[in-house]
């Protein structure tokens, strides 16, 4: 499709059928990073430290953003508030799992150290 006078399709025309819009993916990653910033207020017991927490937050945001409410990348550009809310459960779940695993590893290390003392 050719748009007279434009190098690219104007935004007001929107996406063509079957054309994915990566803006929602960008929003998911930014929400994951925003929630990750709150981890500095917690004791550093994340498995892998803050870098591990960062990776878990971004991965959780991408997974839940993609899967919720229906699998796929939404075609809306710009994305709505819903696209900004769906990554939050995945981000929090991934951070919780990583934190609990880090605490478990600490307890295991202390128990193992106590046995050999």
C-alpha cells in the first residue's frame, strides 16, 4: 500500500491487519523495570542479587504481558492502560519466586555450614 506524500504510513491510519506493534512490548518491559526499582527497599536476598531481580522482573513482565488477557501482542498503538496493567502480576510473581528461592538457599547454606562446624 502506498501513501502519497509520505515516506512511512501516518500514525493516524493505524496498523494494517496482521502487523504487530512492538509498543506494547516496550510498555511491558518498562512496567517490569518500574516494579524492579522497588526491590532496592527489600533486604538483598534475591537469588542473583539485584541483577537477578532485574532479569526476573523483565521476564515476568514479558511473559504475563504476552499471555494476559489473551496470548499475543495487542495491535493498539498507542497502547492503553490495560497493556500497562497486565505485566504487573507476572513481575510480582517472578520476583516473589526469586526472593523465596534466595531465602531458601541462604537457609540451606546456614544449615549445611552448621553441620560442618
